[in-house]
């Protein structure tokens, strides 16, 4: 798929705000190492945080991160990365911090500023960059969540657009950088057999599951301010739905893809309390920095409707949660059974008709389920899966891909302003007045109310994490 305009000049430096944080330690340093290894990173990297570190301490932190989270590393490549690193310590509210960043950038004039910081600090840093003259010819990469409701998303967009043009704002969602997610777009529009059945006439329902076997892992304060609906559903799962539900782009351009995805969000019916089940795992209120009477959901299941010509009447079921049986994400597109039941077992009671399954993680695969006859005189059979693709080794990590794209000015895998605001508008009605949470046991698939939500459409398909 082509870009609509000539490629812009690449960034000549990377500034990482929040470089002392957990995200940088677990994801960003390993991604920078991989970029260095693949020849994608040859420019200065300025780390910024309030910690009173030196550049040597930053390099030690990066080394530890790569050894623990980056897999096998080569000393020569690691040394090359460490030589690019420098550190600025300071308060984001202090203009002197941004003056120090300017000095550390030296001759660089087109930096990419990556905000790996708490969302409450986004406006402060963006305004600070503008006031210090560090936004001209620069780019800004903003971590999710982009806002916590429609009003805050609009306010953040206004702030960002006062300092940066839209094509210089990269709203990062690491899910969009995953190979399995990118393959949904390719699989849909590179194959002609799918289009005739990809509509309300043949699709009975769609399920999207993102399950996590772990809890909040010491991030109770963050989770208290977010919850499952804000943390992963409104962004990660909605982005998957948009790729599955969008119309074919009118022309070969990622701008056209963004436009069609935004149209999906615009066609989504607003959520109401009856469409949403919220759960909280037993013991969540005992987590550090969690209120003893917390009503925050750690599990969320919802029923979506897309009021478009293609999808009218097709329910979309989304669920995500913590302390579920496995860490796994999967999409199940359930097809309708044949219109006439010629064989007694062609649509077994309580069973599933044919389906298409996108297994997204921990490994990726696409499978088509179809019934085949057993040997013998009887016309009976079994449903078997035809595996279409499997995980390949050597894939770029999502953060490597997204950081490299942002620094080169390629916006294909980033969310746009209109899509983000439209997605917030869908969940807005239940943010302020949500239904109460249901307590569920760790290791279960969530509260029984989540199962009841989808019971009329055959129940949840519980994915298996094994590759």
C-alpha cells in the first residue's frame, strides 16, 4: 500500500520523556537495541526524567533492561546504542528542563519527542516543547491512553494541535504494531474469497477476546484511574474491530484506511448499561494503592452494534480481563449455518457452524473451520480447522516497528484524531454511570453475567494460549 505523499525527512534525534519508567525499562530500551541492530537508529537518544541520574546511570539502566528483556545481545551493538544515549534530569514544569534538552540535542533540528509518561503530564510537556521552540520541524509520539473520555481527548487534541501539525502527531497504540494485527488488514483485502461472505448475510456474530493471566502487578494507582474499559477496550479492541469491520479503502493510501476505520467508529451505536458487564477479581481491593471500596472493573464484556449497511444486525462481543485462565488474544468470526439442514449433524445443537479464527497472541495464526465427512456409510462428520498461517520468527517487536515508523514520518500504524474521538463517543454514555461490578474468582473466565451477555449467540469461545 503506497503513501500518498513523498516521504518526509527522518527525525535526527529521539527524546524519550519518562526514560526512568517501567515502560522504558521493559519495552523501549529493547526496541532501541533492535533498531540499532537493524540499522534503523543512528541518531542521538536523549532520555529525560525527574530522577537525579547521570548519563552513565542511564546507560547502566539500559544495559540491565536489554539483558533482562531484550533477549540475546551482541556487545558491539549494545555499545553502539549506549554511545547514542544522553540524559537530562529535570522537572517538566520547569523551562530550564527544556533548555537543557535543547542543549543536549546539539545540531539536531528535527527531533521526535516520545512521551512515555503518565497521561496527566501530556499537556505540560507538549506546551513546554512549544514554548522552548522544540516543536518546529519536530514530531511528538504520545502513548495511550489519549484522554480518559471524550472531553479530555478533545482537549488533548486541541493542545497538541496548537503546537504540532496533525501529520507530526503520532498517537501510539502498540497493538497496531503487532504483526498479527497488521495481517488482519492484509488478509481481508488481499483475498477475493472473503468479500462475498464478509457481511450481515453470512456472519452471525464476532467475538474478540483479550485475556491476561496476571493482575495489576503493582500498578494499582494507574488502574484505579483507568479500569479495563479505558485501558484496553476503547483502544486496543476497538482498533481490532475497525480493521475487521471497515469498508475497502477507495484508493491505495493509508489515509484512506484511516478514513474507513473512523467511519466504523462513527457507525457504532453508543453503549448502554445493558450492553456492558463489568467485573472485578476477588482480592483486587487488597492490592497496593487500590481503594478498599473500589468500583473499578478489571474485567469488561460488552455487546457492540455497528449500524452500517454491511453489519446491521450483527452483534460484536468484546471482552478483556485480568487474572483470567490464560494470557491470550483471539478473534472468532462466527458464520451462519447452512440455510437448509441436509445432514443431521451439520448444525449441532449447542455447537458452532463454520467460523474464521484469528489467533493474535501469544502466537499468531489464522484458521478456517469447516465440516468434513467421516469415513463410512453414514453422512456424519466433524468440524476441522484448516490452518492458514503460523507464527514466523524474526518479527520486529511492536515498539521497534512503531518507533522506527514515527521517526521516519510514516503514520500508517497510528491512530488519528477523528477516530479516537469517535471511539470515545461510543463508550461515553457508560463512563459516568456504569453498571455495578460483579466479583469473579481469579483463574475463571470472569463473572457469570459476562457469559449471560452472549448466551443467545452460543456463548464465548475460550481461546487456548498454546502455540
